[in-house]
C-alpha cells in the first residue's frame, strides 16, 4: 500500500528498510541498527515488509508522544499492517473491532470492558484461579518425562485456560481460539486456513453469547452483557462476539510468548535468576523489567490525522508512523544500561504494554499470570534449565508476537 501522494513521505529520498527483530543474532534486544536510528535519525523514513512507507519513531519520549495522543495519531489503521499483509490499514473497521476505534467509539467499549480486566482489586480476586491453573499445568509437566517444550506444553495451555475460564469457554473448546490466535499474528498463515479458523471461532461465540444472554453466569462475557445492557448503548451480539474473540486470541499467545521468552531470558542470565531465587519478593519488579527488556519488537503503527511534527520532524495527515516500543524501552536516556537485564531495576516507566488510551486492556491479567508463573516455577522446579545449548533455541520469524518458537527445558524434580 502506498501513502498519500500529499504525504511528507512522498518525493523524499528512498526509505530505509524497517529494522525487524533478529533474535538469533540479538535475542533480547532490538535489531543492532536501531540504536543508530535512535541516536542519529530518531524519526526516520522506512518501508516495511508489506511495502508500507512510514516514519519510524525510536526515542522513548517520541514514542510516548505518538501513542498518547489519539487526536494526532489514529489507531483506525490498525497496528500491524507494516508487517502483516492481511491487516491493511485501509481495511474497513468492522462492528465490534474496538481496538481500531478512536475517541467516543473506543471509550464506549473500554468503559465496559476496563473494569473486568484492569481494576487491580478485581484482578487480585482471580489470583486463586490463576494459581490453580499454574499448579495444574506444572502437575501435568511432572507426569511427563523431560525434556519438554515449555512454550507449547506449559505456557500456551496455561494462558489459554485462564482466558477461556474467565469467558466461560469449556476446556474441550480451547482449540478453536488457539488455532485462530496462532493464525492471526502469523505473516505466512494460509489465508484459507485463517478464514476457516475465524469462521469456526465466530460461529461458536455467537452460540455462546446467546447462551449467556439466556443463562448468565459469573464470567466476563456475562458481565459484559449485563453492564452493556445498563449503558446508553447496549452491545449487539456481533459486538460481543468480536470483543470475546479479540480477548481470546490476543489474550493467550502474547502472554504465553512472554512467559517462555521471560523464562529463557532468566535462564540465559543465571545471576538474575539466582537473585530471584534468593529474593522472591523481587518477582513483581522482575515482571516489569522482563516486559521492558523483551518488549514489542516490530512496533505499533498509527496514522497521522493532521499536519504536525514528531521530535521536530514534520509529518503530514495520511502519513503512517511506527512507534518502536522495544527501542523506546531500550533508550538509555530513560533506562541507563538499558540493554542489560536487571531484575532490581525500577522499570515502572516502561511502555511494554503500550501507552495512552489504546494500551493493553489485559495488562493487569498478564502481570498476574507472569508473577504467578515465576513465583511458582522458582518454588516448584528450582532445577529448571535448558535442555539444549542456548544457540540451538529457534525464534519465531513470521509473527508480530516475538519469542522462542519452542523452549526445550529439563529438570531433576517437580515439587
């Protein structure tokens, strides 16, 4: 897709290639050239693998500026069109796709959904449920002969079970959204297979929504229906289906990947792992540091709504902007020694969950899952270690959800 002919991008010198994550080369940091962009060309003209030209924004302050100002930088173009060809920025915003809405439209959904996933007190009430699921998954591992793939055999079933239970989806039906989620964020997914996966998921959710309308329970979907019906504009079935689908497919693999990626980072930095074993009270801060350190490697796309500037660089309405979150979280001006993992660091200013009105709606749930996993792994599998040399770990290369494609681990005993 080309940008507007009136764009500030038009007529300039040839764009530079968008730096993509190269985990095999630098597994826990942005691509090596990103530091040069941040220093010498912090707002740079680039072209992504789908052919979209955009302004790459790499400094922490500038990235926060872009993500925090929906009046100047719209999310209606979606977040991943620069790397996923089947998410073009000019695709229609379908009913219920609140992640691509701005202003009052977006706020309508967030006001209803937010209390279910963002209120810390409400999330804390989920701690026993999350702890039970983590222990169940570790019990299952204990019955397996190592080595096992901690990503596919622990992290994916763990996070998919958590979000499915919150929505009232039986365990027998988890494969529906696992298939859809795997296809959604993968650049090389077969279009027909992706369409079939989503058709099956949406058909299932339509039935589930109608059932929850007739027989409400204590799950999030029932609460959304009830809260929506008390609002000025109740949700339609289609809006509820789209919201539930978004939570299901986005809520399991992003967190599952962060679990496996975070465990790999700690295993590769044994001094940091030892610090956590000796001081389990460091785990909540370590979660923030891992989210900062690992971040979102490909960045999030926005569209400029009116002529403005970013860091002194003029940009025009219609231009696309890529907010490089991982680069921002590795900005040494904000985080001294940013390329070093430090579980004692005060990383609370990171933007690994985004920033502004479109920041991750499920971030508090993700934090709870990450904290519970780390605390429990440290206690129940103190001998956890890689089953292969670090150099043999393979990373995902065709997805916007970064992390190891598999994480072979072994242990002496599961307690």
